[in-house]
């Protein structure tokens, strides 16, 4: 009995939501595999071709995560809330899948029609990467629908397995291509998306009990959330991953022929500086269902306490990584890859990384409170600041780094200003309702 009470006490004091460790292990394996993939590709391709693949990598993450993360968030929140009520999540999944299929079909057609200009501006003329990008959109739709169902049902072990399998398969395919002395970018790009499809099949197909019949859902229950979440998600992924694409695009537009390898150098340094936010995805995947469950149960004191604890964890990690990466980032990146950025570059990237993690905590909190419009407003403000600063500032890397830093600050400021009064209002209204119910 004493040990049971002790375990319960530890769980209450633990700021990390249930499932964080399982997802974190999957992300750790996926992260190590991602760096392995980039290392092999970096030493297998020329600098110009590596920059093209780096742009493909970044663009796939911007659009894939930006477009389809809202599907995971919507499903995760809705299924978790339905579980609290003893209701099944199949109706929500069917509506989300139908919307996602239509959206993906339209995007694939648009990408294929614009294949020539996309390949020239971003992929150094490699049209195979355009095809890989179109296939990648389909793979991301399937994966994020599955992740939403897994997270909403608290199935974090298979969730982590999906992430780990994807990373391991990517690096395995890449090693095979490297050993075969493949020197073109197309096969490496295709390896990224094929690995996602195979990982989805191995981790999800045949798994029972994820979706059970439940009460019918209305279109607004899905579309109202998805619309604003899509805007917010596109903006946050734009901020997180657009830096590499922006560098490549600026080089192309300004005809900076001597800087054709700049996008690859920026990606190498960014993936090192943004390690914390990559691992933060483990916390994020488990955070939304827990916050949604607390909000659905009216436990706003616990909700507020959890948000505070998460912010303390994020800020502590941010301070440590700022000190570490500002000092060690350049030599570590230079040893692993061909070239690196400066200490100042790493300091600015680390600061923006911390800002984005704080913004994710506020964003997930607003989503759990179904304040989707406020999430979209916050990340849109951040994206707008990034565009303006990147346009006004001249040095190639500094313009992108300052855009990321002040973009994250703008997003955090806007969302914090909207979260605090909303949470206070919800708490007061819930307390008044409980008092009124007790009096009657």
C-alpha cells in the first residue's frame, strides 16, 4: 500500500505526461538515424547536390509536418476527450481521413504541374526530387492519421516504434545507396519517403482496438479545428524548417553562384542547434492528450500547474543548450560535416530553438482549450516577423537567424497574451458552475 501511494506521488510530481519516455525513445532513435542519414549523404554527394537534397529535406518537413500535424492534433485531442466520456473515435477518423485525402490529391496535382519551376529554383534541376516530394505528401498523410489515433488512445509504445522504424529504415537505405556509390540526389530523396511508407505499414497495419464505433461527429467538430490548426501548423513549421529553403531561394534569386553550398551548411548547423526541439516532440505528442483530458474534466488548476512545470523544463533545457552549442556547436558540426557556421550563428539558432519550444507549450495549451484561432494568430504573427526581417537584413545567414529568433519571440508574446486571460476565464466559469450545481 505504501509503495502504491509513493508511486502515485511520484507521478503527480512528474511534469512529463505519460508516454513521454516511450515516444522519446522512438524520437531518439529517429534523431540519431537522421544525423546518420545526413552524414552519409553529406559525404556521398557534391556540395551543390547536397544543398539540393538539404532543401528537399527541409521543404518536406515544412509542408509535411505543417499540413498534416493538425490532423494528428485534431484526432489526438478528439479521441482523448471521447475516451474520457466513454465514446469511440472512429467517426472523427473517417471525417479527418476524407478531408486529408482530398487535400493531398489537390496538392499532389499542383506539385506535379509545377514540377519544372520547383526543380529549377529549389532542387538544382532534379525532377526526381519533385516526384519524391509528391509521394512524401501521401506518406505524411498516412503517418499523421496513424499518430493521431495512437496518441489519442494512449498507445505511445507503437507511436515511438513508428518513429524509430522510419529513422532506421531511412539510414539503412541511405547506407546501401552510399555503398553503391550513388552520386545523384533523387534516390536519396526517394529513400526518405519510401522509409516512411514502410514504417507506417509495419507499425500500424493490423493493430486492433485503435478505433471503435462512437457517436456521430459533425463536420464543424472536425473542420473548425482543422482550419485554424492548419494555418498555425503551417506557420510553425515554416518557422522551424524554412531557414534552409530560404537560404537556397535567396542564393537562387540573387544569383550568388559562390554560395551554392550555403543551404547545406545552414542545414548541418541547424539540425545540431535544434536537437532540443526535435526531442521536444516526444513531450509534445504526450502533452496534448493529457492537457485535453484535464480541460475536458474541468481540472484547470492541474492544467495551469502542468503548463508551469513544462515551461520550467523547457527554459532549463534552453539555457543549457545555449551555453553548450554556442561553445561546442562549430567544432562538432565541422568534424561531422563539411563546413559549419560560427559561434554567433549557433547562439542565435539556440535562442530561437528555445523560443519555439516555449511557443509549442503555449500552442498546445491553447489547442487543449479548443482556442484554435488564437494558436493560428500567434504563429502567423511569428511567420510575418520572420518574412519582414529576412527581407530587410542583408547578410545571408544573419538575416535568416534573426528572422527565426524574433519570429519565435513574436509568436510566444501573442500566444501568452491570449492564453493567460482565457485560462483565468475558464477557471472562473467552471468554479461558478460547480457552486451553482452544488446549491441546486
